[in-house]
C-alpha cells in the first residue's frame, strides 16, 4: 500500500512520462517499493517506458548514461558522510552536463525552522544511524565535495518538497 505522499510523487513521475518526447526513466529502489511502482506504472500504461532497477544504492553500482538523478526523499536518511558518498556515486553515473535534483526538507540556518523539519530530524535521530535534515549550505558543500557545481534551490518548501539542483561539469 502506498502512502498519500508516495502517490503524489509517483504522480509527478507519471506526468513527466505522459510527455512522449521525453526520455525514459530509470528508477532505483528497494524491492517492496519497486513492486508498488511497477503495479502503478502497469495500471496507467507506461510500464514499458520505465527501466526499474532492483538494488541497494549504497552497495550496488548505479546505471550509467543518465542525464538527471532525482534523489527524492533520500538524503534525510543519511549522514553527511553517506550523502557525500552517494553524491560521488551519482556524479560518476551521470553524463557530463547531467544534473542531480534533491527533493527533501531544507532547513534554515537556525536549524529550528521549518518546525516540521526540526521534528523530522528528531525522527531521523531515533530511526536512523546518522540521518537528519540539512541546510542548503550543507547540501551545497556536500555536492561540491562530490564534484557538482552551481548548486541552487529551485523550489522552496516548508515540508519535504524543497528541491536543490546541481550540475556535473
Ligand atoms: C522516504 S522513501 C522515498 C520514496 C520515493 N523516492 C519518493 O520520493 O516518494 C525512501 C525510499 O528509499 C528506498 N531506499 C532506502 N534505502 C535504500 C537503498 N539503500 N537502496 C535503494 N532504495 C532504498 C526505500 O525503499 C524507500 O522507498
């Protein structure tokens, strides 16, 4: 069963796929999530346009030859060190000029706002080894350490829907 939030973001993916001239999409996910995605893609008739790859993004290689990596609601489960490793891996998988787009909660420099992000950080403190919620400066520095340039916030949001984009040189 998918949550309302998962349904919403799958909706965005489906919207992208409904534009015929756009490229196909490769999505890397854990098995349970893959099954839910596969079922939904099949139901709406775009399954053949999506390459679903089963795997662990910490330990398995990422597929090469991509021009966009959509890292959606992932960075909060990681420590900054883990994010740097993941960003390096993504950097290597992208074509030159490719972009990484990170969708997550973005904290203000005070780290006390947005409140939902501060509460979510406590949630990550309890539920993960080193996860948390990050400021733009932290993500920018971690992206830079992985080789990305031009990091910018392209969508501000008080919840999980802020988006930061950076480019592989
Ligand atoms: C918060 S959900 C985000 C799901 C989806 N990307 C979205 O934006 O709605 C985190 C997802 O990451 C997946 N995940 C966590 N660790 C993973 C790993 N090491 N390799 C692959 N997928 C992983 C989980 O299965 C889960 O679906």
